[in-house]
C-alpha cells in the first residue's frame, strides 16, 4: 500500500505516476484470441466443442451445449429461499431504475416546413457473458439481462463457462426472463455470439465482463457486433473524514480489493491519524476474509492512502476517473457535485458501494481504467438505438434543395447535386 501527502513537494508527479501504472493482466493473449475467433468463424460449433474440451476440460455435444428449460427450472429451485428473495428484490429495483431511463420519440415541423424527428427501437438480439471463474455472479446476470429486457430486446442469449451452473445464477436468469443459456466460455463464446455457431445464432451486441481473453475477443469482434465496454480490474475511491468508523471504511476498500489482485482501492482523507486507523483495520480484516489472499495482493500492489484537504478530493477523483467513488462525509453533495469523471458516486456514510453492486437499482457494469473520462455505465441506452426521421413536401424541399445542391457541388459530388437539382427543375 502506497501513501501520499498532498502537501509534499513531489506529490503531483508521484500521484500521477501511480495513477498511470498499468493494472491489466500482462498476458499476451491477442494472438491466441485471433486464432480462436478465426476457427469459430470458419468451423462453427465444431470449434466451440473442441475448445471446450481443450480449455475447459469438458466434453460437450451440440445437444448438450444448451442448458434446457428443465435444467434451468431444477437448478433455480435449489436456490436458497433467502437468496431467491434477494434476487427478486434486486431484479425489481434494477428494472424500475432502468425503465425510468427510457427516452421519448420526437416529431416536429421546423420553420422551413420540414418534418423532423427520431424514434427509439430496441436491439433484436443481445448476448450476455457471465463469468464462471473465481465465483458465481447472479448479480452479473441481473445487471446485464434486466435492462435488456426492460428495453424490449426480443432475444437474450446468455453464455457462461461449462461446469455446474450455480442455483443462484439460474435463479437470476429466471428472474430476468432469460431462457437461452449456453455452456460455453472464453473467447470462443464471444465468437459464437458474434458469428453464430451451429445452434447458437448471432447477436447484435455482446455485453458482460470477462477475463483478458474475453476482453480481447470483444475488442476484435467490435464492428461485427456492438459491445458494451472493455472491462478492466475493479476500482474504488473512498473520500472520508475522521468522523467515520475506520472499520466501515476499511470494509469498503476491501469490497473491491477482494475481486482481483489487480483491483485498486484508494482512500482520500484529511486526517493522518484516521488514515492510519483505516490502514490498520484493512490489515486486520484481510485476515478474516476467505478472499484475503486476493485482497491482500490488491491492497499491497495497487492500494493507496492519500492525505489531502477534502476540498482537493474532487480534483483528485477526476484524475483517477474511478469506477466507483464514495463520499463518506457530511454534506457529500458539496464535494460530489464538483466531480466530472466517475462511473458511479455513492453519497453519505450509509451508502457503501456494495449496495450498488446488488440492490440499489443502478447498474454495476461501469467504466474502469479511467474510461469514466469518456464513457458511462451500462444502461437502457445500451439496448436501444435511435433512428432519424426526415420528411419534406414540395415547398419545404424548395427551401432545402438549393443549399443541398451548392454543398454537393462544393464537395465534388455531382450525383448528390443532381439528386437535388432534378427536383428543383421539375
């Protein structure tokens, strides 16, 4: 864990260097992913089955590739009642939040008499990648599938690595209305969704997090299909004053550190004694976590404590452009309203980031690796598209046509110019 003092002469350079450190997995995976994608595109389902055997050590057939409706129902029925209740609670809140994002169609006539507008339509088919590595994540199913369903997407195809599907994951799929689930993971799953492979029909967009291979595959298929974002390691910044319980803040920092050794947790506080108390609590709590080894590596290699005036915190947050930021202070809006770059902001001492991961209703698929400078978290907007609408009559075309002809001629496009002038000379 690194520590920084805002008052130190070299703070600005040292902190900038810290932020610029790369945390992505250093594996050279792009060449391997390229070959996997090419094989699936050329061979279809045969390549999927071969890669499942080679990479996942699972023998599948074209018939066993899909999780049947009976398997989904039976697996979901095994979910503990309290977990199922929490899933249903979360699904309801996520749907309500995202339905409020729905934009309105527009139609109007401007001063030239031209009818203009736009309309929104849902995507036809979306693929959702649900990881199956370190843990099962029913929340990933909800955060990706529920907004897609709320948007009106006709077909939602879920892929997840082969193996035993956790009851909670299947219960979440049921709650979200997902009925199409395929036992395939990694780059080959992305290829199957993008190009189609036997019984898996191609989709229009692929969303959901994954490992370095999945991320590289999404980067390569972009253009053939849409993607949500290129997910990096998790990150959190907690801005806290000394009026907080150090154990609370330490737990919040660890809530992201336990995701991945490359995750990043940063505390910004104006009190050195409080900073020391939080750091000590982090060390104590790590020893009590089943995920302690992962959290310890993250905190050791990428964690930081910054002692700075609270009024400087918004500027530091903008430099970091984090996935999550908490303002555990009195009147948190006074600081948060000055922040431009963050995936999600959590306000007050009783709003830990963890509720955003599960039940707040907002989406937990958020920009990482400083991408909050130019992108947003997953939303209803990721599952709809806008179509422009234009209508002229003879009179309004008489207003627009001459300018169209002039600009087309200026650009050296005579057919464009003719398309306008031929109507002007009727």
